[in-house]
């Protein structure tokens, strides 16, 4: 059911109230130099199709671009200090289950990419280490490593964290501090006569709301939202499958989030259960409401790969499964942020390509700074600026899962 906004004008209108929209709203309320009004418009407050509610909820520092390493390092800092920062007595104390991500390379080319990436990661202060197949077998005897050339893993601040608790904390705290969350949908925008500013958004229920600044935090629907302002961005909904299974004989130690060379990945989920994910080689853009499962893909592709890599996973039982959507940046698999160069009050928070949950603290903080001061004050997120898209100058992230 659509709600009616309390005002007809807001300093900041955020389109999309999931992880990115809520992070930005909350960081605005944290900033003593921001005293404007904030409206978060969310088309589905159950978040049934949002990426945020379908996630694997892991963080890593194993990226190929330095800025992505630093973005995740802030996530670790934020999550570990969440209770103190969020400003809610009832908020839980959080940690990171640092089982690490284990990248397995089966070719010399892939191994070389891991070596190049580790140099970037070390320069940013990450604790990643390379492992020979013998070292992998010594520390994780359950793997088959006959085909493996090299592995890389980081067990410091890399693994599972409770993204749901952070999402919930941001929303509750932002609302308590005066941010208005509206169940409604932005369906159109108007610009000034020069076409240099967004003047207003039109809601599905018909109201027209004036806005000072607009943030596009609409996940897989980001291109549709940008198109309302006449802007083209290369973001598509891509389907990603997840399965949780119980193993008849659980492993005797934590399973790192293992990225098999095939792209299938699997991690520790606690209590003798594991979470696994993957996508088909044919990876088209899908309809916004297409969450159908592909059972043959599991049966004929994913499970055989798992059982080959970890023979103990021959005897397992799937206990739950779902499909979710990445907001996939088809140009370079990286975030798109910052203001539009011509429409100066339109801000992007788009294209996170499967690593947006862990990026949400740094992205929300940075966007709140940009909205308040017109510049980044902590971590410089300008490598992700929309301008690179307009100039067709990709900032390629190679470590996409
Ligand atoms: C299977 C899977 C596993 C993942 N695993 C990880 C992981 O381990 N680590 C990690 O960091 N990231 C992971 N991700 C990615 C991460 O979940 C996303 O990058 C992140 O949640 C993006 O948040 P968002 O707020 O940008 O988008 P979303 O969560 O999709 O939210 C966008 C919101 O905008 C709303 N909206 C859209 N259009 C409108 C409109 N016109 N008007 C009003 N509201 C609108 C939508 O209803 C939605 O609630 C995973 C994603 C998937 C699908």
C-alpha cells in the first residue's frame, strides 16, 4: 500500500531504502554539518526482491583494485564497532567470522592474476597470503587440489558478518533521528528548464515531491531510475543462485568461502551446514520479477563440482535455496558513484556487481559527505565516479564472484 509523504519538498530524496539507501540516510544523520530533511522512497518495504535480502553476507579484502580493498577495510572497522556507532542501545555487538576467502587457481594465468592482486592488497595493508597446493592440503585436508596451481586466502577481517543486523540498525536509527521512510515508488522525474537539476520526483500514487538532491539507490532497477532523468547506466539484473545444505559428515574445521576455478563458491554456514552459490555461463539480464530456480544446474553442474573439490560433499542434503539479483555493471563490475556532471544534483549509488553489502558502510559515508560538502572527506571514492562511464574508461575489478 502506498503511503503519503508528510511534506511536499525534501532536501534529499533517496530512491530505494535497502542497504545503500539506508546507509546513506543514516550517515547523513550522523553528520553534524547536515541538518536537511531526508525522504527514503521504497517501492517494497518487505524488500522481497532487493539484492540486500538475498545476499551471502560476506566481506573480503581480496580485490584487484586498491580502492575496493580500502572500502572493505572500512566495512570491517564499522561492523566491529557497530554497537557503539549505531546509537541504539538494543543493537547487537557484531563481529566477523574470519574464515577467509580461498581463491583456487587451476592455470598459470589465473595464478598470475592472484599474484598481481596480492601485491595491490598488501600495498593497502591486507593480510592475504598465497598458498601452494601442498600448503592448502596441509591446512585444509578436505580439498582435492590435484588440479590446483596456487591458492590465496586472507583470514583477517574476511568472512561472514551479519548484514541483516546492520541494515536493521541503519533503518531504525535513521528513522529515530527523523528520516522519513515512505512506502511508495518513484515513477518519474522533472528537471529545470536548463536540464541541469532534478526538480521533483513523481510517486506512483501521484504526488509530486520537490527535491534538493536525489540519490539513485535502486539496486538492480538502477538503470530504470536513471532513465527517468534521461541518464544511461550499464547496470542490469543478473541472476545468482544460492543453496544451503547440510553435510552428512561435516568438515572438521571452518570451510573458507572457497571460489572454485569453475566459479562455484561455497562457505561455512555453521552447525554442519554450508552455503553455496553460482550462476550459469549463459548469464543474461533477467526480468525484475524472475527468481525461478534451475534445478538441473544444481544437479548436473554445481553439486558435481562441489563433490569433486570436497569429496565429503558427496553426501549432502539441500535445506534451502533461492535466486537473487546482482545489480551488475556490465562495463567494469565496479560501483558507480558521485554526481552526474551535467545534472549536478543527481547522485549514483549503483552497479555493485555482487560486492555491495560490504561496500555499503563506505559508500553511505562517502555519499553523505558528498551531499553535505560537495566532496569526499574521508575515503576518496572518486575512482568510482560516473564520469568514467560517460567516457567509457573502465575501472575493471577482476575479482568478481
Ligand atoms: C545471491 C547474492 C549474494 C550476494 N553476496 C554478497 C556478499 O557476500 N557480499 C557483498 O558485499 N555483497 C553481496 N551481494 C551484493 C549485495 O547484496 C548488494 O550489492 C547490495 O545488497 C546492494 O544494495 P542496494 O541497496 O544497492 O540494492 P537493493 O538491495 O537491491 O535495494 C534497492 C532497493 O530499491 C528499491 N527501488 C527500486 N526502484 C525503486 C523506485 N523506482 N522507487 C522506490 N524504490 C525503488 C527496491 O525495491 C529495493 O529495495 C550479493 C547479492 C546477491 C544477489
